[in-house]
C-alpha cells in the first residue's frame, strides 16, 4: 500500500501556494515610463483626438500612492467636431498566462451620472501583438472579452460606472494556460467626445497580476475555511468547507474534469478515474466572480 504524504495546510499557516507564473504590480507613479517598459497604447477612436492614456492631472485622488498616481483616459480621445466613437486601448506588457492567474485593479469615473463611461478588459494569446483592427468597432486579435464595466452606458449609481474607487478581479481563462500575450484595457464609448452625450473620464490605479490563490486565500477572504485531505491522494478526497460553494476541478492545462456543489461539512470526492498528476480545485465566491484555488496531487 502506498504511503500517504500529508501536505501542511498552507492557508491555515498564512502562506499561499504558487504555481510558476509571473507576478507584477503597477501603481502608475510614473506613467511616462510605462511605454518604454513593455506597455503600449493605441487610439482607434473616430475621429481621433489628442487624448491618450496618461497620468492624472487632478481629476481624482489616487486610490493608492501619491495624489496623482493613477492613469486616465477621457473624452479628448475624440477630435474633429467633438462627436464620435471612442475606442482607446492600453496594453499590458507581454505575459505568459497560467491557469489560476488573476488581474486585480481599481477604477472609477469622474462624471458617469452625466456622461456615462465604459471600460472593457480583453485578452490575446498572440504574443506582443497590438492588432485591434483598424476602426473604432474592431477588436482584432483581442476578441475575448474578460470584463465589461457599465456595458450599457448606464448613468445610475447602482448599475453605472463606479464614482468611487472600486476593485475588480479578472481571472485568466483556463484556455490561455501556457500561452503568451497581452491584456488590453479598452475605453469604449459611443457618441462620445467634447460635444457627445457619453464619456467623461475614467481612472485606473493599484494594479496587481498574481496567482489567485496567493491573493484571495490570504489577503481577501481570511474568514473562508476549507480543507482538502489527504493531499496527495490515491483517489478518495474529503473536502471540508464552512459554507456552501460551487466547485470545479481542472487539470493544469485548463481541462475541466469535475464540477458540483460542496455542502457545509465533509464532502467526499472520488478521483479514482483521474490519471496521476496535479489538479486545481477551484471554489467560487459569490462576489465579483472571485475564486479560491488549491492544488491537489493524485497518485
């Protein structure tokens, strides 16, 4: 009979597990230096204006750091007659994506109650490419939409773009595991500009790209308790949780093998049909599509 090796519960010890992904943070203290350090931008608005992604000059008090240390985009993306469709892009540096990676950032609007704003977060697996097509409606190789903030250009406090700093979490899709590309922020507002009826100013600040287990399990939800035992396992695994959750079980390449619901207390999962290897158990939190993730080794 194989000897079972018991894994110390990292979560209870206040330490988080890591898989081999790149982690970085950006506080936008020096926006001008971004574009010589792998970031990129492109204004596909029509008609294009002079407004690019740039350091805030007094619209907001930054979410973190010095007062003006956030990056903004606004209605000056449109030129000409001052009315048109804004499609202004900001691209992160090239990233090798791993299943379990998550992008966190804070954002807010200046005047969404009067001139509604919208932000899209998109992803590409085409390496350093910034190909978003040639017009204000095209997205090129960034066809996968991860998040849309205020997709209907709502002006309400409850559904519109937040007027105070709000944190968003954007999980990287499992299908991107091991691939190389960029994440893109698209300030996308129809009928915008100086004389348009939509679009004011948005800010982004305090951005972090990390493996989700590193952030959520310790920093964001320390009151969540869950245990996987034994781990490593020869097949039968007990998962103990303190509240109901929906779970998924993936291979490291992103292929989903199991999904279901965990009830408070002990839940027995039979993994005998799986090949030996490392798997990712993901439980879903109700707010902001956040997740907790733990690795399970099957022998």
